[in-house]
C-alpha cells in the first residue's frame, strides 16, 4: 500500500490547486498596483533593480501625463479588439461544441443499442459494469467541461495580458528590472490559473462521476477521456483562428510599413498596428493557453485510462490511481517556489540579465521537480504493482515509474535548450542566417529552411530515448507519465511563454505613444528574450504532444481491442501513408489562409497610405478598425476547414475503414507531424531573431549588416515574414492535430470496435 492514505489524496490535490489560484491572484494584485492614470508621486528613494524611480520623462522634460494617458488609450483599444474577436470566435466554437457533444452521445450510446442494463466489463467478463449509455452521457458532460475550461483558460490569459502590457511599458520608464517583473508576474498569473484550474476541474469531475460509477473504475476513467477531447478541440480553433489573425496583421504591417514605406515596427502611422498587437494576445496567449491546457488534460486522461485496467484500478487503490494528478499538484508547488526566484530572490539590473533569468526558471523548476517526483512516487505508490500491457499485466516497481516521469521532465529541458540554440541570435546558427542576408532574401530562405530541418535531430532523439526508457519500464503507462513529467512544470513554462507577447505589446505601446527611444530599447530587450523563450515553449508543447499522442494511441489500441498493429497488412499501411500526409494538408490550409488574409491586409494598408492625406507625415490618424475587421473576418472564416479536417478524419476512417486503418492513420500523423512542427517553429523563430539581430546591431558583425532599411535588413524582413505563419500558425497547430486525432479516437474507440469498418464488412 502507498504511504499517503486515500483521504490524504482527497485533501492534497484540491488544496494544491487552490494554492495555485491564490498565488495567481496575489501576482495579479501586485501587477495592478502599477497605475494607468497620471499621478504625481512624492520623492521616492527606492533603488531596487538598479534604477531610481526617477522617470525618463522627468529627465528629458517630456509631459508625463500625456504619455500615461496615451498608453492607457492604446491598451484599451488592444483589449477591446482582443475581447471582441474572442467573443466572435467563441460564438462559432459554441455551436460546434453543442453539435459535437450530441455526436459523442449518439455514437457512444449506440454501442449497446442505447440499453440501460449493466453489461459484462470489457477486461473482466465475470464482473458487470455500467451500460454504454452511461459512458455516453458522462463522456458528453466531461467533453463540455474540458471545452469550457479550455475557453476560460484562453480568455483569462488574454485579459491578463491586455491588462499588463501598458503597465509593463510604464514600468520600463523606471528601469528594465521593474518592467521585467511586471511582465513576468502577469505571465505567472496565467500560468498558475491555467494549471490550477485544469487540475481542480478534472479532480472535481472524477469525484462527482465516482458517486455514480462506484467500483466500476474502468467505465469512470473511460468517460473522463472526454475532458481531454474538449480541451484540445477548443485549443485547435483557438490556435488556428488566433494564429491566422495575428499573422495576417503582422505580415500586412511588415510588408507595407517596413519594406515599402521604411517606417519602424509598431509605428502609429501604420493602419495594421493595432490589429498586430491584438493578434499577439489572441494567438500567442489565448491560443497557446488552450493548447497547453489540452496537452495537460490529455496526458492526465491517457494515464488514468491505462491505469484503470491495471492493479491500481483492480485493487481500487485511489491514491496510486491519481498519481498523475498528484504529480501535477507537486508541479504547482514547485513552480510557485521557482517563480519567486525571478520576482523576489534575484534583482535584474541590466538588459543582459533578462534571458539568463528566464532560462534559470526552466533549470530551477526541473531540478526541484525531480526531487518532487521522488517524494510523490515514494509516498503515493506501493513498492510493486502491475500495469496493463496489451492484454497482459506487467510487474513494475515504484522507482521505475519515478524514472519514467523524470526522463520526460529532463527530455523537455533538453528540447527547450536545443530549441533555444537554434532560435536565439546569441548563437552561431541564427547569426549564420543573418549573415546569409548579405546576398538577398533567397539565400536567407535557404539557410533558414536548412536550420529548421537540422534542428529536428536532437529533439527527436530526446523523444525517442524517453519513449524507449519509459516503455521498457512501464509500457504505455510509462509513456503517459513521461508526458506528464514534461508538462509538470507547466505553470513556469506558461509564465515564460506569456511573458513574450506581453513584452512585445509593451514595445508596441511605447512606439505608438511616442515614448523615448531609451524606453523602446528596454522593451526591445525584454521582447528579444521573450522571443527565444516563446520558441522554447513551442518546443515543450511539441515534445509533450508527441508523448501524449503516443500514450493516447496506446490507450486507444487497448480499448479498441487491437492486439498488434501490423504495418505489413494493407489496411494498416494505407492508414499509415494517409496519416503521414495529413500534417502537410493541414499546414497547406493554414498557411494559405494566412496568405490570403495577409493579401487583403496589404491592400488595405496600401490603400490607406495612398488615400489618407497627411498619414505619412503623422498629421492624420489611420483607420485601425478596418484592419481589425479584416483580421477577424478572415480568421473566423478560415479556421473552419482545417478544424473540420482534424475532427472528421478519425470519425470517417474509424467508421468506414475500422480500427486497424485508424491505428495506421494515428501512427503516420504522429511521426510526420512532430518533424514538421519542430522544423516549422524553429525556422520561423530563426528568421525572426536574425532580423532582430541585424536591427539591434549589438555586435560588430551585426553592424556590418545593418542598419534598418539596408538591403540585408530588407532580406531579413522578408525571411521573417515568410516565417511568421510557420512559427505562429502551422507549427504550433500541428501538435494539436496529432493529439486531437488520438484523443478523439480513444473517446470513440468503443463505437469503432463495435460498428467500425463498414467498407470491409460489405
């Protein structure tokens, strides 16, 4: 038996979740102390973070009140744009949610002809389990719960980011350290809210479902899988819709503003500038929040499903069964300690300390979490137990399960640092890409693509080793908990990730409000560090998606009764080759969507520059609203076809071709999707940072390529523009594609096993 009694588990999980929520609220209160209204302050001798509170405006004799009011106005415009877009998106997504919930109920209910009688259990025919109709009803409820939690996570993240962006700008007047703390605390609000909410809702759902299911744990945890499906289906629309929105505006603003008109980024004369800043929030914050919530929900569900038919489920050992949730609970406490290292224990006094401070977060959280995992494993698991392994029970020791989680955790860190090496302009790969701009855009594109392909090698080996180790020790359950290990520090990962778009917006607001170039330098430094860490976050998301979808695949083949997936049978091979094609089809759709939306945006921005008198001279204001509308309309319209492709493929394949072909499709999409996602994200990240390397001109080499407006710089801007949809739309959306198809197949597995393969039955 485990050392921690069942009652202890029932207390520990909700308490850790509540601690996470309280901590996020404290961070929010600290951020809200930065006032967005002009006020005269008494002299303050506080010199924390290496700067006095003396404002740059006071030194330079600029009217401070106008600056503060302008920042507040811009912030409210960005916030309104983001809120109205998300509300429009959620109206469409809400209709889909209801339709898909009905579909889940009808498909799963029909497995036993909507019978209300108890049936023999799938894995133990002597026992009776609850009817399939109950699984259908509860799966539908958990799907709606997951979808709702995902939507709330994304929306709250966006609200916090738009609340903090102007505050970060205003704090930059006092010093880079203060601005960093404001941006990071805001990211932490989102990270902890999301991690704690996801954990709490899942735990409450399990506790309530248990009242009905009683000892039928197999049925209970099968119906919980809908939670992961709901989370990921919302994330897909959030990521694709938000990604199309942000990149249409970004590409339009860059091509006309920077390349044609030679005006700075975020110049208030550029009509697409508000839409661009709104896009950062709806794509990189709301979309990413939903995405990582989906990963977390699915890896938990995959682990719970596999464990419910192992000795944990058979012996009704509640504490051991909820091991995945206890790992996440420990993760919240570890991330809480780690966050204090960035905001309270160390002071940032100079620009060069920003990036190391963010990277330290990853290392500290991983190191402390390793100890945390050891504590959870020792207190919550019996010394030996069995894990379900494709029809047999495999004997596992608790130290082996500790190694499974730890290997996932450290593989995540390795993937993060490899991603950083290939996307940060502090290292040679990105500097080589910048250097290639000497000979024009074509060589820049060639070098960038080569870098992206090369950057796949080490992450894939890291994923492969973690799969081999975790599967050898604990079969598919090992892979599921390895994925949870990678996501156990999700609160820190999200804080770092959300910090990037907040800093980016802060720089945009500084430019639009006409603030001093010294403030813009500080916000640019914050943004450059955020760009690299955003790439690290994407690396984490893709790596965890690979492990999660493999764990879900294992749960699916177990549930669908497939003993072996034989590649040499035609049924499986056609699935494999079609599955490998799907990420390409999906990428083509999303990139073309960005292209066509950007086309409309470029035409509109050009039209305004050509027809509004005095716009270039700064005497007239551009029409921001039209550009916001173009981005909104395009993204809502264009997100539906890629979403339909992902959601309908498993249903069509499973119903008409059966579970073996669907197994092939899942394996094929996983193998090709991971490669494309990593290379697309890293190529885009490298092009972006090559452009920033030239613009910053921090080294002798960079100065030979610059300044802004030079031919190498224009070539770099073109590379960055091509990379935008790769790194912010297609790449991050692909990890949702591979997870979503796997979790959907798992939810519908009973239906496919009973009624699937219609074409082969004819």
